[in-house]
C-alpha cells in the first residue's frame, strides 16, 4: 500500500519551493502527483524517498528521468490490477 503525502510537503522534503517543484514535474524530474479524491494532490512517499536517495547518491539527470518513468509504469500496472478486481 502506498503512503501518500501532500505534494507541497514532498517539495519541502526535497528542498524546493512549489514553483520549482512543478517545473521539475514538467521536466520529468519529480514524481507526478495524483488526486485520489477531493483533498489536495498527493505524491507517494516512497517515490519521494527514492528520489531523495538517488539525488544524494549523485546520479545524473538521465537516471532520475528513468527512475520517474519507472514510478509511472508501476502506477499504471497497479491501476490495471485494480481495474481487474
């Protein structure tokens, strides 16, 4: 199960302001938020944790983009499995 955190809180943990955070999302360098209901958009905490760990380890932008694409693929697989149920 995914633990979700508010997108703005995820930006704070990553050390960027809201505007920069959304620029990173557009560039494919930060996990895209989801909107599970009427509440503010959320980001899976483990995706932010993995992004922070990768950034600290000094990997390049190309690796980060692949990491984010992997998150998107995992979400798509999970969504497909839920539709089947």
